[in-house]
């Protein structure tokens, strides 16, 4: 259960981290920010929050995101998405459970405060806040002690999600976040069907590149490698500068190569691991080490096969 919660949290709100200051070179201009989820009926999501979202999910640059989120905390204190991203980055970058827990609480608080003004996003981020609180309980208290609270939080998550869905069932932001949560849990829990979550991401979620990334992760975990590669390629076409997508593609190819005894897939995996490592300055050291370990294991298999 602990693994499932954090898998969903991390894939939903962060795609791992950056440790170098390259903010100015990325060309993000907060004054040009728009709602990243909706082409119609956009919400007033803060400029710095939007810039942080793009830094994370389009460029895979997490130091840039941290800089924007620092500004967002001062200039956009009522935007719950900013606190949700800060929560996940606190854990991913620094393994800081206290900050993760505190920003999860602020996500919940600002979500609740937003309900009267915007019932869709208010209920949505109240759900996210409870989700983060459940994850914090599992990590901080351990599986045995933390599970009862996590299950209680999970009931709150789906209560608020249902209320958000009653307002706008086809909303892209709602379907992206709920699709990620549902899919990550479904692929890790026995007797769960991921099909509804897949349909949600395919039909309604946005932005499209991030929905495609979620589908690639889900199909990877379901050992359906052809579909996983199709969706990671779509995500790469839209956001080709994000090193995490090359890492994800490398993982899919490595698993496919191992399961199918396919040396060409393993070689392609090594190439994509290398493309991710080429931008290691944008990634946290822990992630770089993980990529390098997986690259080394895959390269050894290629060498053995040849």
C-alpha cells in the first residue's frame, strides 16, 4: 500500500527533480502564463504556478520549478496546485517528510477555502490534500500504524472527487488527477481494473502530453509494452526536452527486452538512458544514480547477449 500511494503521488505532481539553476535559459515567462489544463473556460491559475508546472512537466527542470513556487507562495497564496507541487518536491528533492506533510495540509486548506468560489477546483484539491495526508501517514508512521489513517483519508479523497465530478465530469484537470490516482492504484492493487482510469485519461484528461505520459506509465506497469511505447512517443513529440520521458522510454524498452529476450530493445534502452543522463544537471542526484544503475544493468545484459 505504501508503494502504491507514493507512486500515484509522485507521478501526479512531480516528475522528479533538478539541482541546477538554469531558470533563465528555459525561456519561461510568467507574464504569458495560461491555464495549463483547459483550452476553454480557463481558470485563474497563478502565473508563477503555471510557470512551475511547465518547468516540471515540459522541461523536467525542478530547480526552475522551485524558484517559481517560491514566488508563487508569496504572490499566489490561494492557489492549491502550488502547494501540491511543493509537497511532492519537498519529498522528492529533500526527503523532507515534515515539509511534505505541511504542504499537504496547506493544499487541503486552500482547496477547502476555494470551494465556494470554484467548487470544481476546490473539491479537487481538497481531495488532493487528503491524498497527500494519507501518503504522509504511511511514510511517517509505517504501514501497520499508518494504514488505518490512510484508508480514512482515501475515503475523503473519493468523497471530494465525487463532488468535483458532479460539477464538471469532463474537466481536463479533474480527469488528469483522478486518472493518475486511479491508474496508479489499479495497476498495483489486486483485483482492480485499470480500464476506467485509462478511458478517463484517453478521453478527457489534459494537458494531452501529461495524460499520454500517465498512460505510458500505466501500460508499462501492466507489461503492455507496445501501448506504453506508443504513448511515451506521443508525450515526447509534445515535450521533447524532458529527460524524464527518455528515462521512461528506456525503462519500457529495458523491461520489454528482458521479458522478450530482445537485444535490440535493450540497446535502444541504453541509448535512451544516455539521453536522460545527458541532462543529469536538471535532475536530483538520487534520480541520476537510479538511472545510472538501471543503465548499467541493461548495458551488462546487452554485453552478455552479444
